[in-house]
C-alpha cells in the first residue's frame, strides 16, 4: 500500500494544504514553510503519536482555536491488491472504510469507478479540537466517509483498528537524534526488530544471568572489601535469624535486569577495547536508529508486510557521502518514503518527480514537484543548465527566503565575492551583521536569460526578485517581465549606465586608499574610474580584466581589509536583502515607468 494524497487543515502553520505524493518524496523549502508539519501530520495519522509532542492550542493554525475550529488531516491510501474492495474486509465494510476511487487521469476522488483503470482507495482521517473547559486537545483517528462531517459533533465515526495501522507499517526518525542506547534491550525498537525475526536470544540472556549470579571472582570477596562485608553480615545475623549475607552483583540477576544493563559498545579497526556509544561522536549515535530501522524494514519486506519510512533531515551528523548511501538504502527497501531536508546533496540526488518544493503563502501550503518546472528541450541551454549542470546550486537557492535572479553569471560571481568580503568580518554589534546570503538565494543566470529563468522558477518560490543593469538591455528585460501575467515580486535596477562593475567602483570609492592595496596585488597603478573601465573590458593587451578571477579575488580581499569599504558593501547587500524580502530601504527608490512591475533603483 502507498499514500496517494495528504490533506492538511488548520494544523500548525498550515491553514490549508493538499499534496499529491509519489513512491519516494523529498520535501525542501525555506525555514517554516511546513516540512516538519507534513511529517508530524503523517505521524498523527498513522499511529506514531508518541513521536509528536503533546498537542495544545498552539498546534491549531493561529494558536487560538474557537469552539468550532478543528485540526483535520486526511490521507488517501491506495495499493490494495486486486483493486477489489470485497477482497479486503478488514479495510472496507459496514464498520470500516467506504470504498472510494481515484480517476486514472485526473487524480480526482470518485464515489464509483469510471473504468477498470480507476484505483481503489480509502481515506484515513485525524481530527483535533481544543476543549476550553478542560484546556486539553481531544483527538480522533477514523475512516473518512464525508469531509464535511464533524466527528466530534456526530460521534458516530468508525475508528481505525490498531492492527491496520500496524499493517501499513509507518515509521519515523525525527530530526533530533541523540539516543545512545538504541541498540539495546532498553529500546522498544530494538526489541521489535528482534521479535520480527527469530525472537529474543533467550538462551544467551539466561546463560549471562546465571554467570552473573555466581561470578568466579565476586566483588565482595576482594581483600579490601571483605572485612567490611563480614562486619555487615555479622550485624545482620544479630537482627535476622536467617542470617542473610551480602552479595554484590552487576545486575538484579533476573533476565530483565540483564537485558536492561546491556549497553552498546563500539570498537574501531584493531582496537581491543570497545567504547560505549555515548562516548563516540554524534554521527555514530544518530545512525543507530537508522541502522535498526533498516533491519526492521528488511524483515517486514521479506515477510510481505508494509514499511513506510519518514526521515527528517538525514544530513544531521552525517557527512554528504553517507547521506547519499542512507537515502539510497532507505528507498531500496521502503514501499514509500517521506524525507525532509536542507541538504542540496539529498535533494539533488532525488528524482525531480519526487522532489517537492514547498512554499507557505499566508498559511496556504503549496507543493510543486521540481519536475513541473524543469526546463524543456526547447529551452535555451542556460535555462536547461539550471536543472542539469547547476541543479545543486538551484536547489540550494530555492531553500532561501527569497530568490534573486541577476542578468548573468558575472553578476552572480561578483555578488558572491562582495558578500564573502563582508561575511569574513561580521561582528556581533547591531548593524554589523550581514543578511544577504542568509536570506537571499542567488540563481546562476547566464547569457542574459533572466526572463526565461524567471518563467521557469516562478512556480517554485513565492518571492522572486530580478536584478537588472541600467542599460537598454536591462530595460528591455524589465519590459518583458512587466508583460508577464504574473510578474516578479519586484525588480532591482542599477542606475543609468551602471553594471555590476560600477557597483564595485562605488564600494571602493568609500576609501580611495584601498586602491593602493589593489595596486600592490595587480602590480599596475589604478584609479577607481580606470579600474571600473578595465573590469568591463576583455582586451587583455590593454589591461582588460573582465572575467579575470585573480583580479576579482584581489578586489574582494582589498574590500575585506578595509573597514570603510566593507561597511559600504555591507550597507548595499543588507539593503538588497531587505528589498528582496519586500522591505523598502533608503538606498533604493521607486521607478514608476512600468505599472505592472515595481522597480526599485539603487541610489549611490
């Protein structure tokens, strides 16, 4: 069985959201877009309540639920063998789910099949309401008949037997993994893995119990301890006619005591001494639960049982090469997977159909598969590169709060050099911290394909800003963007005649003495105007520096070493970040030439 769709209403930061799901699903997006909400909605629906903190009124959208406000989660389950409800009486019947059908082409839910390709489905629901009298959240998990029914008002819903949830086999590994005793008998998961196979190693436990009950060298027989023990025994003899004798043992010497005392140890290479898990690095500790679940999944799959796996942020404590291995092994044994991630490695290795780019617009959760925005064969090569050669960079940018699409790759490179010069000297004092790269994802636009790039990305992110030069080509791009039925949030434009090289000149003008540092590196005397002209020129014989990476790095180092120039660069980048986030700043002003697109022009 698999999950076809998930509907979320009034849960956490999501007022409404509907997701179409695939066999493998990776959710990415900016912070607070709803990734964890999706995973915890699945946990509530499929019986992993203990993996979710206790619900309070803060778990309702808005945080102050009224008497009729409800959390409503609905999952559509498919994959019933034979596509025949009569063959699954545990799932469909008078006191079970109402058979529903999915349209084979549109995916719409139907009351009756339209042809043999219609897919049998049932819906599972979870509802929660806040009781103002008891100040508690009442919950219900049930088979969904009609979406409009209030299960608390009707009080006639059909609950889902726990064994059916067990049959589905949904498991969750949350983002916070700090356990050090997962591979031990104190872990319920460890015991379940054992019982899913041949059962507990009872004979080994009993043998260890007997050995501990009668050790060859008991602690109380130690020469330094024996006199004290003997004195205690003599005292006990005076109080109890049965003359009890003190024995010191490592456990309570029953089978439970032995199992509870076992602690996982690990040794590396040829080391003789094994070290407890808690003394190892967090990577090994956090991997324990995954390794156990892999074993559990293998056993369930071999037995023909369901195994769904949800994994939050597999990149935590795991280096990139192992992230790939973990995700690949997980997908190879799970009937369905749900992964949230901030890692471009995890996201980049995923099938574009499986990669869901999330955005939250005022509580409305929107999930767009990367495949729906992928470049087509007819697109120019620079746009195709965004999803092929530069896919990791594009995915990384999509995880930011806003996207900036500049005119070309040179703009991207020089903006990064300017940002790195600033970030290398960040300070804690207010006004000295840099926000640009923290909030703005810069897209690797090439060859002036700013308009085509925007067209491909606009459905993947709610806040996109374009950056244009102050020349006729830039104005032409602005006119094209303004003519779109859904233009960008806003556009930033350099002053008339300016390109990114002039911006560097403006930064350097803050402290002319910085040019001496650049002179020392480039070994050619320069003035700001001359340097800008050379940065725009490709004529190497005449001292042109366009696309000269050594020169760019030299200028970046010079700016980084100047407090004044660096301060001017910081002010510009922070203003750009604010503008991209929708906040007006004094360094930019409105240009009202195009009514459908708000243009903000830099004021040097």
